[in-house]
């Protein structure tokens, strides 16, 4: 169910290639700006450039700030960089394969450490400057409503590792900075997530305006 729309789009795309040949969507030289979420949960403004009719390079960047009850701020930075290559192109859609590297960074992740001795109060501690990285191999369908606007959905292969908390952190403390959905989703300290057919229905989704 989670991939029904993606699968239907793929079937429609392959079916269209069996019809009489149509001119492929040529985006060579165009620059795209929009919003994107990747399979591993990087989300933010997206920037794309089509270096050739079939190859594009892209960047996604997002920045967030939070303030907790103790007036301590948390800054989170998410980013990804990668490229995609058009395997099949039609007048209105492209089927692409890509390679994406993701990175998540936070200035702190707070956690509650259990008391060292019975009867002692719990203490609040933190892990400073944790990072999380991941690799994606997305299979993406991009549909063009016009020469200037498109949407995309994807599934594919992902791999990621969560940061390792200090030894005084409870084992069930969430440590994830990247937030994949569906298969391969991990959130606990020192965990590894691998998925084939990753993502939920909108686990990887976005839109672009082209200039």
C-alpha cells in the first residue's frame, strides 16, 4: 500500500515507453529550486542543475532551532548532495537512478542519566556535536506539469548509522538526527539501518521550479 502510487507511476512510465516514441523531457542547462525530503529524512530547500540532458546534480539544506524548558537552545543542520541519471525519459516524466550522501548535525542531544546509586536523583546530561551520515541509492520518478514545475517520488536503498551516546545514557534514548520512515528506520544509539525499498508513501518527495 505504501508504494502503490510509486509503483503505478513506474508502470505508467514503462507503458508509455512501449507506445510510439515521444520526445524526452530535455532539461539541459536548467536550474531548479524547491523543497525536498530524502529517503533518510533530510529535508529543506533544494537546488538542482541539469549538467546534461540526462545528468543532474543536487543539493538539499535545512536548518532548525529549538528551545527547551531550561532555555537551552538546540541547533540542527541537515544536508545532502548527490546526482541522478535519467534511465528512461518521456515528454512528461523521467525515471532516474541516483547516488546521495546525507549528513545530520546537532549542537547537542540531551538525555536523562540514571542515578549512580539507589536513592540519588537522575541527572540531565548531553552529547555535544553529534553527527549522523547516510548513503542513498534512490530510484525516482519526476513528473513535469510544465517546463517550469515538477514533483517527484522515490524508493530505493539506504544505509545509515546513529551516533553513540556516552555509557551513562539509557539504552532506549533516541539518538537519531536523520529520520527515515518505513523500512530501515533506526533511532536508538549506536544502531545501523539498512533498507531496500526504503521509505513510506512520501518518504522521498518534493517539488521544483525550473528557470
